[in-house]
C-alpha cells in the first residue's frame, strides 16, 4: 500500500475544504428552484512546492473511525476513489510533463477539458449576493455568468498559456519563481480626471510587464469559485451525501528533485447546511485623499477608503466541520446622486456576464481590508445638460458582502459616509502701504490653480476709532481673467509683481495658472490728532470661487481673512532731545584721539538720532568774529561762544555744523548713549547737537537755545618733575625721618617702601603706597616720620613721586611725576645676636665625634656692614683647649637635606660645618672631636659686624 502524508495548515503542502450545500436553503430560499444537495470540495496545493504533474484524486471513506488522526485515516485501506481532477489540458500539452490521462468521475472518465466543463456546470453557484433595496431603489442583482462562455475565456486566457510555458520550460524546483515578461506595443494612456469620467492621453510606446503563472493560479483558484473548478482545484459531487462520510484529496509529487515521489493528502469532513460566511464586521468609511482638479473650475476627486475587519485565518482542523471563510467581496454604493446605486466591481466580458469579485491582498490579520472608491465631486444640471462642480459635498451608503470559497454570499453590511463641503476659496492680502499723503497701495493674490474667482472684495479701515472704514473695492471676475472694476483701481501684476495689462501673461513661463497677483490703489484721507505720532490702517479681503456662484448664487463666500496692517507716521518731526556730555573728553589715546560719550533721554516715537558737530573756529568764522587764541584759557573762550546769537541766526549756526553719524543712532529705552571722538591734536572747543528723526526720517527742527548744545574739548596732561628724597634717624628710636623736597605746588606726595638687599628698580613694584601726607611747607618739602618698620640687617629703601592736581576749569589733568632716586637706611637690631636650641650628640654621633646643632637670630648672608662671624670652642674638664674653629656665616654651606650634611670626618680631615633650612629658620650643624669616655664643654659664639657677641655653652657627655 502506498504511504500517504498529511501536511496541512498555513505552511502545509495540501489543504482541502468541503461543504454539503443546499442552494435552495441559501439566502432565505432565493435558490429554491435549484434544490439539489451537491458536495462542494476545494483545495490548494502550496505553490512554493511547485505544481504537481499529476491530477488530484478525490476519495470517500464510509463509516470511518473518527477517533484517529488525519494521518492515520489517510492510510486506511477502505478509501473509494470518486473523481480525477486536474488542469484542463489537451494534446497541445504533450510537450510538458503534465499528465494527459482522462479525468472526471471514476465510473465515467472524460477528457480533461470535458471534465473541467462538467465540474463548472455542476459546482458553479446558482445564486449570489442577496438583493438589497433602499428607499425604493435596489442595488443591481447578482448576475449568473454563462458557464460555457466563461470556460471558453478561461481556455483562451493568458493564465493557462502561462502555465503551459512554465511546465514546458521550468524544472519543478523553479516553477514558483518562473515568470513571464510581456511587452505591449499599444500606446499607454495616462489617466486624467475630467468631470465624472476618467479619460486618457497617449504617453509613450507601450509598456512591459512581468507575472508569475503559478502564483497567479494560486490567487485565482483560492478566491474565485469558478476559477477553482475550471483549473482543477475543486469539484462538486452529484451524489447522496452521508453526514458521517469522510473525503480525501490526494496527489503524487516531488517536493524537491532530489527527493522521491510522495503522495500527499488532506482529509475533510463535510457537514450539511454549513453556516454561510458571516457579513463583514467593523465596517467604516473615511476620506483617504483628495485629488485636486485637473483643470480650473473642474471637480476634485474624493477617494474614500471603505475598511472592514480582515477575517482570521482558520487554524488547521482535525475532523471538525469546516467553517465558512471569506475569500472575496462585493461592494455596493447608494449615491451620491439621488437615484444612484451601483455595484463597484469589474464586470466580466459581456458575453460571459457577471462580475469579478474584489480580492484583498495578503497582509497581516491586524490590518483591515481596504477598498478605495473614487468619487468625482460633481453634479449634472439641465438646460443644457452639463456636469458642474458640486461644492456642497455628498452623502453615500456603502455596502459590503463576503463570498466564501464555495460561492456562498453573506448578508450586506452597511456604513454611511458624508463628504464635507468645499472650503470657501479666499484671496490673500500680500502687502499694504500707505503714504502720509494718503496714497494706499494693496497687493493681493488669488490662487488660480483650482478655482477662478467670482469676485474679490477688499476693505481698508483705521484702527482708531475701531472699524472706521477708509476705502473699499469689489473686483468682479465671474471666472474671467479680467476684472470689471472701473478705472484703474485694480491692475494685474506679472510674475515679478510689476504692473501689466489685462490679458498679458501672469504665470511663470511653462506653468499653468497658479497664484496671480493684483494691485489696488486708492486715496485715503489721513489726519493726525494733536500729539498723535502714527495711525494704523488694516486691510481685509474676502472672495468667492466662480464655481460656487455658478452652483448656487452667493454660495460659499469666504469670511474676511486676517488683517494686514500698515502704519503711517505723522510727518511732523519729533522734538530735539536735551543732550548731556562731559566738558572734557578723555586724554588722547595712542592714536592721539580724545573720546567721550554723549547721552540724552530717548524721545518717544523717534526712529533714531543724528549727531552734528562744529568747532569754535567754524562758529566764530560764521559770525565774522576774529580767530581764537588757543593759548587763552578755556573759560574765557567759552564766554566768547556764549555771546554768539544762536537764536536769531539758526541758518548761520547750522551752516557751521557737520553731520558726524552716517546712520541713525538707534533708539533705546530710557537713555540713549553715543560715543564720539575729537580729532588728533585738537586744541579747540567742539560743540555737539543731537536731532531726533521720525519714522519718515524727518529730523527735528534746528535748536535755537544755547543750552541744547554740548561743548567738549580735549584736556591736557600736566606732569611735574621728580622730587628729591632724604632719610635720617629721628630723635625717637625706631623711627625714620623721610624728607621729600621739590614738591609740585598743590601736588600729592606718594611714598613707597621696601626692605631689600638691592635697590628697587620699579616704583610701582615696591608695594602699596604709604598713607597720604600733608601739603608741602613753604620750602616745597614734605616731612614724614615712619615708625612702622622693624630693625633688621637688610636695608630699607624709600622712593617718592608727586601727582599734580587736576584743574577742571583750565582743562588740566594732573599726572604723576617720575619717581625719585632710591634712598637707603639701615635700622640695625638692638643687642648682640642670639643663640638658641644648642643640641649635642645628635643622631649619627660616635664615641669620638659628636654632631652638635643650634639656631641663631643672625642672618647667614653678609650685611651692608659685613658678615657675622662664628666661633666654636671646646675645652676638657680641666679647662684645657681641645678644639677651636672660626668661620663667617656667609661662608657656611647650606645643605639641601639632612642626607647632605657633612659626614663623620676621617682622621686628619677638617671638621665640617653646614646649615640646613628647616622651619621656621636656619639650623647650623658641626662635628666636635672629643676623647672617648670624657665629658667636654662646648661654647658657640656669634659676633655681629658691630663686634657684639652672642654666646651659648653646654657639656658634651660621652656616649
């Protein structure tokens, strides 16, 4: 016995479905005249494993043991073959490996073509979707196709021809990917929406396409009951059906060329009166997109997406009765016309009849099924009959019914959709300009891409008082390119926004009508109240599309859009500000230029400011006065300028001034500041004036009062000569008398002090100055007693400088003199130098050598009077000298660390002395030789340059 394999399910090899259908009971008896109970079977072979070269065999098993699995049942020995089902081939397929053996019932073999036609006549559904009516209007009824004509079309179709080419050319392992490339020499038509129809225009020399025969076969047989019967993937058995019987579909096939031929099968259990496919659930409709009109004032195309829940794929069952599964759909629509109703499916050829159903693509189950309906937003009117734009939107009812694999239909599901009305077309105010004289210029635009204007209305109004209308114009186009406005109030503009004539091109070269611009000019009276600096004029616009007026007069007139505002300024200039400026500029910088800052309170509503300048030379010359004496005091020269009659001769005064700011000094909140400069080497008085400029750049009137002008001059620097300096000791100990001579009258003395071995080279580097001192005496001397110094062996250095006083009235800035020569004084300590912390037998000492150390207040370095001297004396218990050493402190070497101190001297070596810097001072070290086992006495002496001796003594016991 041949072994059969059952591999079903989503990734299986062979899947079958079966149902016993009483057409007379379907859809409430609509098919009562066809009351037989045929057994319908459909199956699908996984196309990824290729197309079997043998037809399928349909089997029946009576009285089965349903407790067994499908695999066990498929290999039962009692299966009865009923029918051979395969492709409708003839002798023309002899060049392919496909079997040409007879098909049909086992008891009545037929040719494959006759067997296919018999299957179609027996299994084709006699009824379709249920009738549906609404408000007396009915959807078109289902139309049964002519089976002979359908089969003839199938036999002549490209799909059967492509399957022949596939079996002839492709090995079994490549049939799933086998494709056919076709070239169509007919000129293509590019679709273009025009009113209610889609027409086309030639667009090239034909096209090229590629399709896969096996994949297309699987889609056709899996979604169309007639295609499944015709291509041999289903049949109908005209025999009594026992509810308990099982049926099987099997076929022999090689999954791969390297595998043996195997027989694959699937076992199904039909059930009488199986529930039909349920009506689609979750139905809703929404706008998908809107296609703009393809010509001006033409209808737009509304694309509506009708969506419903995608049916869940049935899991592979054991032997449970099969549930109906939707494989394709019919979509109907009521509207948008009052009497409109239609089935939105593609009709089969007229000689065949009926419709091709809608088949959704294979997408994830969570994604709804979507059908797109394209509705032209148009209406038909009479006298004469024509199609026009329907701007009021439309209401439609969509209906969807589902068909299962056997051709049974569900009830209709309904959903309503309301398309919104068109938005009113509106003009746009692009720019507004108003002059002080009242000349109003408004540029506005209309988008001609989709809609031509019926009219455009513009209104201009001042903001004060609110709503005070100043001008209005209504340009009526009535769908034409030219507006019927009187005179030249409105003129068209070209693409560069330059005025042009009516009828001249207004669009970009090579483009269709898009945004077009126009200009409206009008005279508007402009008045200003006292103190009013500006007035705001706003312009609004509204309009209507021509198609809206054509449909219903006055329909969809837009609201007035946003207001575009312009401001016109009072031509009267703002007042000149009262400026503030220092009498004196800064001292000349490295370039010899003196700088200063002018400031003034900001003037309300001023756009900016202009700065003017005149010299006293120019002013005196303008008034015919003699030239100035630049050596004369500034105070007297200022009195001369004040005597000039500025008020009676403003023209003469202005002629002497020049503008020093090329651009306006910008406005600022509160106080405005501007930095100005005076030329190099200037020794004259400069007068400055500031005028405010309004928004129209009109400057303030020229000031007449002298107080409006600010005089400024460059001061000079006065530097005194360096003072002399003398030092001596005061009568009181610890105080130094500092005498500064040749002090500049009225000047301030600055004294600095530093303690250093060397004289200071930099006066400012000597540290902060000592406290201020009194005025010089009659001899020009300043005497100062310095008691804030401590004695020491380093000299104290003093230097002094004198700063001259400022004389503002004379334009003099006091400078500082050079510093005096440095003067030195030495305030020596009182008493002999001290010696402390004398230690003996320091670590590393031996029985014959003791390391001793001490500190001293004497400096190691030499003083201005000479170095300090060090004396070491060692005697035994009887007072006999054992050792004596003498050394100046500045000759004692300083060790960097304890490890660098002198080591224990060898026999005959000189005993070493060294110093080590340790906080808080210097410690001295020395090696002292002593007899072993004896105590000796050490005396350390330090002698300062004045001969004063400091000493310390101690015993050195034996170790």
